């Protein structure tokens, strides 16, 4: 397979970090998250390029410039970054609800609008959703903001596929079940997931690198368990 130019969000830990470790050095990867230290360490280990960025920012121009300088364009964007606010519905305040949606959903609006002209002819945009964001799945108390944001992300992916139907791009959403990461531990302390980040990263990378020619605008449940 020829080398691709890949942007991975949420690369400082968990599944995103494992994705970067799996994609390098074969592909050119720009890894992003807020944690400068974790990104530097990942760069030393894998040779990936990094750009420290907060997806809650109102200005994505620096992020775009970094992609232009480091990759020159995008063949694959994996929007893996996620925020999980675990709080009873009645206690959620306005800024928490906004943050939840800004990191998980609004950031995809911002990235596609900002990076539009950098996306290559066959670009694949993969968003990491959640099984809890699928209609009809089991829901859990405390996760109303998180799960509803992942539901919105899934529908946004379907909308983008329609919006860009004249282009050759593919937008897909992988709705993950439980993976053993810090996020899972924060939401379900003590719960043991059947999947490790490296195992899920292997699947996500294989899917992201090869499925865009046959799957477009899909929301796919990738779950052995929920949570
Ligand atoms: N683990 C699971 O069981 C599970 C299940 C279903 C879906 N998912 C989804 O899979 C994805 C990865 O999950 P994970 O478990 O690996 O999560 P994680 O360990 O909590 O990692 C989340 C990543 O997102 C980044 N991030 C958070 N807020 C950000 C912000 N404002 N700006 C930029 N980056 C930000 C974090 O980096 P910084 O803190 O350095 O910014 C971190 O690298 C998420 O979208 C999650 O919702 C996970």
C-alpha cells in the first residue's frame, strides 16, 4: 500500500496513540491533542509530526497551516479525540454541554470546513463514535451529554457524505463498544473491557486505510460489549 498523509486527533493517549503507533513509520502522520509532553514523547517513539491543539479553539487556521507544512495535504483524517463528561443530567451546566459537543461534534464541522481544500481526491474521513450514540442501544445514567453528542456525530457523518456527494470522499463513523482506556475507566471505574487499545487501533487502521472505496456514509457498530 502506498504511503498516505494522515491526521489523527486525540493522539496523546488511549486508542488515538495506539493508532499513531500502528500507522508509523509506513505513513506520514500528524498527531494532535492538547498534551505537549505526551505528543513529544510519541514523536520520539514513532517519528510522527505533532501539533498541540485544543479542539475547543475558535480558530483552526494554525492547525490547517501545520497540516500544509507537515503533510501538504490529507488522504485520511481520523477524528478520534473525544471528551466524556460523566454527570447526572440534572447537574449538567450550559458550558459543560457546550464543551461536550465542541470536542466531539462541532470540531468535525470546523475541521472539514477548514481543511476542505487540503483533502485529496480519494480522502477518507473516519469519526470515532460510540455504541451509546446509536439509536436503540443500551444507555447509562450520567452519559446523556456524551452519548447524545456521539449520536449527533454519527448523523453528521451521514450528512457530510450527502453534502459532498459530487466529490470522491468517503465519510464513515465507527461506533465503538468498550475499550480498556482511561476514558472507559473514568466512566465505568473497575470495569474490564474485552478489547485493548492496540487491538481496536489495528481494526480502525485497517478499516480506515482500505474501506473507503466500498463504504461511504456508514455508521458501523464495532462492539463486543457496552460498556
Ligand atoms: N474507550 C472506550 O471504551 C470507547 C468506547 C466508545 C467510543 N470511544 C471513543 O473513542 C475515542 C478514543 O477514546 P479513548 O478511550 O482512547 O479516550 P481517551 O483515552 O480519553 O483519549 C481521548 C483523547 O482525546 C483528546 N482530547 C480530549 N479533549 C480534547 C480537546 N479539547 N482538544 C484536543 N484533544 C482532546 C485527549 O488528548 P489531550 O487530553 O492531550 O487533549 C486524548 O488524546 C473517543 O472519541 C471516544 O469517545 C471510546
